[in-house]
């Protein structure tokens, strides 16, 4: 057995206790190294507390939180861009539509009699058997006879060439007595190259063509 000497004293046997075989690892106030999350936790708590204090101060000053104010501003922008339709405009459009439909209904009966009258009245018909007089108001000999031949070649059967009697118009004119002869007078004027056509009660025949040039 091992022995020790102490300043010349008698050797005593060595007694083993708990301190001769200490446990592994730190004992008492000594601790091992801490992990990174554990060391960063106090700093995170400080940042969170700072953010919460800032939000509380913002809410106390403005009366709302930042994201609530952003949502409100976005709603105002959207509502400002939407078209505004008032109830008065919609109510005004309905009476106007009803008024237009009533006006259409009132106009339709007034138009129907005129349409029926126009459909019942016969269209003017050219009658090439009508008596036509060709009057020579020029100084050209045989001018009325040549124009008479034009009408005969077109199918007219009762055409005469005569000299003027009484007052003459200033330009070449085709006259007709009755409304029924209007279509015939217009065709005679077209065949003879005359633009002036008029109804006259002083015409010597139902249709007369006065040549002035």
C-alpha cells in the first residue's frame, strides 16, 4: 500500500474518497458551451419587444395599425376609379325609354293612312296614244316636223307639227293639261331633250311641246 510522508512524520496509509474519481464533464458552476439558438434567443426577444412597442406607438398616434391603413387606402383608390351611377340617372332613363316607345306608338297610326293612300293611288302611266302637238317656236324651217318624227319612232300615234299661236315661253317647254298626262309629258320631254315640264290649262292639246331653240 502506498504511503506518504509529511515533514518527517510517520507515514500514513492513503485513503481514497470521491474527489479521487471525479465524474466526467463540468461539475458545479462550470457549464459546457451553449448552442447558437440559445445564445440568439435573448436578442430575438429584444427585437420582438421593440417591434411590439413600435406598433403600439403607431396605433396610439394614428388610431389604426399600418396594414389596416394600407387596406383602407387601397379601397379608396379602387372606389375612386369605379364609374359612379346615381339612382336619379337610372330613374330618368326609364321614363325617357317609355316616352320614346309612346311616341313611336303615336307616330305609327299617323303614318299608316298615308302609306295606304299612296299604295291605293295608281302610278302614272305613259299613254303613247295621247294627242301631242309639236310647236315650232324657232326660225328653223321643218324643225317641228323633225321632232315629230322622233316621237313617232318612239311609238306615239297622234303627233302633229304646227306653228305657234299666241304667247310663247322663254325656253323650250312641254305642257300637259291633266295630272293623268304628266307621265306622258315627261317622256315626251325626255325624247326631245327638254327639261322644262309644267301643267297648264292653256295647252292646245293634252300634251304639247313648244320648241324655242
